[in-house]
């Protein structure tokens, strides 16, 4: 399978998983993988300001914030504004107005993955 077809297949699977987990229809082409390749490292993904998203963790736990998230940050850190997403759980979050980058990190070691998809 070529790279483009593989990517399209992955996005369809992410959208289907998001819709099935939360019972809300996912917005087409909005599914993205969250890959924490290293522990205690900040990553970010582009989001739509004011959008509602389902976020899940495949393994480990993922911290979410609107600014750089140091994975060792306490949950009460003001940058970590949503519940921590634990393995197998799904959280629905609403991105604040004016925010177009969702930052995420893990403190569960390397190779922690998850999914994010915009929902209606």
C-alpha cells in the first residue's frame, strides 16, 4: 500500500474509533495520532479554536495543555487544563477560543500513543 493510501486508511480508522468510543460523529479528516516518542517531552498538534475533540490514550497516560507541557508537571499546573487521559479512557475536551495548538506529553515512558478527533 502506498503512503497516501496508508495515511487515508489510518485516518479513517482513527475517526471510526473516535465515533465508536464516544458515540458522537467525528468530523471527516479530523483524526490524528498522538505519538509520545520520548518521556517528558512536549509535542503539539494543530486544532480548531473552539472545537470539541475526543482524546484517547492507547497506553500510558497523556497530559494535555494549551502551552508547552512538561510531562513531570503536576496535574494542578495551570498549563494542564484537562483531565489526564489514561490508557483505555476517552475524554471530551473543548479547545478555548484563540487556541490552535494542543500540547501533549506523557510521564509514562516512551512510545505512548493516543488518538484525537474533532467531534460534532
